[in-house]
C-alpha cells in the first residue's frame, strides 16, 4: 500500500493531503472538468476553458473564456484539482493556464487579454519552464 501511495504522490503537483485523494480520483466520472456553483446550479467548467484564477482569502475568482465565477473555495483547493501540466502558480494569489500566457516580464504576465502579477519567488520557476530565444546574454 505504501508503494501505491508513494507512486501517486509522485504524480501529483505536490498538494496532496493524503485524505483519500487517490480513491476520489479513480471514482470521478468526469475527469477533464470541474463543476462550480453558479446561480443555484452546478455548471461544468472544462479545464481547457479556464484562463486564470485569483485567490482572495476564502474566495477564488475563476476566469474562463465565457464567464467569471466567484467561488467560496480557497485557491489551494483548485491547485490540487487542476492538472499540473496545464496550470502554474505564478503568485501567492494567482494560478494561470500555461498555454494562455502571451507575454512575461519580471512583474507581470499577460494571460489572454488580462494582465496578472508575478511573484518574485514564482518568476524563476516560470522562466525555467519555458523555451526562450534571442536575448544573447542568457537573460
């Protein structure tokens, strides 16, 4: 059993709390989306539609191609559910979809049409994970 948990924890994005996460993921019927409460209904939001998220205390703003949702969940909960190969935390309060990033500088990134701040501690991680050409001096 320890080997199974060790293998699973190695595949996660480091946010597993060990409370049956492996069991829950195997039971999910829809694996490419999450459902959020909006105007009294549960609305399916595909991971591919999410552009960025902003955490603000106990609330998270989730921005998609079509809508903006204000949800009563902390950002860390979303970080543990989102596929780590598609999303990256770039600030203590922001998670963005990697393929939606258009421009990067040390203070902010442009994600879709929006500008989102980049934290100093997250910037190097972002830069190390992308292909860059051109600067000539290694910057």
